[in-house]
C-alpha cells in the first residue's frame, strides 16, 4: 500500500482513469442511474421546494437546469440541479456509504461538461469518478457520520464531486488532491432536519456540488490545502465520527478502478427513506397474500436494524403523525401504515390527502419496533414485519435483501418505467421520450452541452 496521503492516492487514480477503462456493464448502469436522476428532477418540479429553490438561485448564466428553461451561473445551476435530483428522496443510495452519491455527482459533472463542451462520455466518466470516491469515503466511516449527526450525502458528496470537478477541469494529481483538501473545510450537512422534517436536507447534494466547483477553482490557482484531509488529527473522520467508533479510512482509496461501487448503488422503488423500503415491501406482501384490510390488523411489529432507529423510528410522536411529506418519508410507522392500507407507496400517497388518511394513520398508530437480531445493515437495508391480526394470527415476512440492491437490482425496464412516470407528471410523453433517448445515448454524444440542452425538457 502506498504511503501517500489518501487524497493523493485517490487523485492519482482519478487523473489516470479513462472511459475506456470502465467495464461495459458499469457504463450501461451509469447511464441508467443518470436517467433515474433526470426523471426525478422533472418530478420535483411540481413541488413548492423546487419553485422556491429556483427563486433563490435566480440569476443570469449559461448553465442548464434539468426541466427548466432558465440558465444560471454554474454554481447556482449545480445547487439547483442537486436539489431537484434529491428533493423527493426518491434518488439512489449506496448502502455501505449510506449516501445519495448521484445527487451531487451528476450536477457536478453536468456543469463542467457543459461549460467546457466536453463529450458525453466525459460527463459520464466524471459522474462515475464522483460516485466511486463518495461511496468509498462514506463507507470508511462505518455509519459513523450518522452517529455524530452528519448527513453523508452533503458531507461526503463534496469530496467525490471535488475529485470529479478537478479531473474534468484538467487539473493534475496534485490539483485533484488539493481540491479534496479544500473541500474538507467547506463540506457540510446536518441531520437536524429530522426533528421537524425541515427542507435543509434537500440542499445537501446541490451544496456539495457547488462546494466541489469552488474547491476546484481554488485548487486550480494553487491554493494550499491540507494533504491529510481524511486521516489527519482534525481530518474528515476524526472531526465527524464519534470517538471510539470503528472506521476504515483506507477504504476511501481501496479498490479504485478494480471494484466498481456503482454496481452496489441501489435505485429506489419507493419515494421514501431507503431504510423503510424493506418494510414497505414486506407489508405489501403480507396484506396482499392474506387479503388484509386496515381493520384486520391489531399490531405491526417491525424488526429494525439498530442504526436506523433514530432516523425512521424516533422521536415516536413525530413519526406517528408526520407534519409534511418530507416528515412522512422518514416515518417507518407512516410508510408501513400506508403500505398496509393502500398496498402501494408512491408519490400520490405523499400528497396532503394521503398524509391525512385516517385508515393509514390508524394502522400507523399500531406499529411497534424492536431491534433486528439478524440485521446485515448497512450491506443490506433489510427488515422484517410481523402482523398480528384481530383474529389472532401472526403473519411474518422478511426482506433480507432490499429490492434495488446490487444482489436484487431493478431492471432496465423498471428504471425506464419509473423515469417515464416521473417525467410525465409535468411534461408530455414526447418530451419524456426525447429526454430518455438523449440520456441513454449520452456516451456517444460528441458535445455534452447538446445532450444537457435536451434535458431542459422544452417542447420543440
């Protein structure tokens, strides 16, 4: 193993890797993850958070925003695109890193590829570099960022995105390493939003992307930065992981170019916190197979991985009566209660009438949890549901591997269907089809700016 600092080892890989080095299955999967991100950006346009974010980032510029006609300064476009990708909490997740890496990776790669008229393959390579680094940096904390109250998507996303931004901007290994060191003083992301369902989480990946662009600009002019940004005594892990928590800092650089973490990134089948998905699937399976209605359910016991309890189970009073759609996405009782009564969990269930549905809230009030003794978290976002019926039956279903995980991935057809459903919430079928073809053909595009222009979704 090299004695170089972790940031330099990452930089040396990022500086050397080419699109030709990427295996075909990784290339194909990257396009599908980008497709998912673009579709989610369109779906977000219905919501107030998208409108307000657009107001906050209003300004003249040349950078594209997915699904919107306006062009913004590059940093604002990256911020807004990150908000749109992540705002519905329906975007992909790297399980062991516990991070939504694509939501900062794509806005970063888009911004620079469009600005510098790079190729579509360059854009995809930048996206992949960011995902690979962010996933590894997140995994090295062994869930420790959450334990300290930090949201890895914002905190860690800045590092992978800084590597991608520096590489796409033409910096050498020293410059790519410096960008990481600078990002270490700019990256942020607090989990305090969990107490009220506040919107700050929606900003985290976009801010990570904007941070990466700023770090790259400073690195490009030779700004001095700390080389030991990960492993130093005040580095990322020391400052953001509880004392005594087991970490693996070297994971941040291990296996780069040999073992592709993108293949472990899970695309979401439900628009809620990924920690709740196994429970939604298990509940739907039980009520469907046994033809249960809400009144048939006396109690629901969820066997839950211990690290996710503060995120989706506590504080109990907030989780039982979510005050907003965002609150609901992080409420295991609400997701289970709604899945039990509606036999689905879609964006429609997060509209006001869904949040106030008496039958769903009644079942939610009967949801309990215990620590899962068989948990494999964070490798899998597993879960088990035990329903006790009013006539005394005990029905049990376990999802050992969450749907969408690398061992149980969504198919290309599933991802395309999700994309079309999301885009058609706000645009015509013709627009949706045109954007789909542009994204899936991105690797062959000579000028990424032409492709990104299509993603703005404007009718001819």
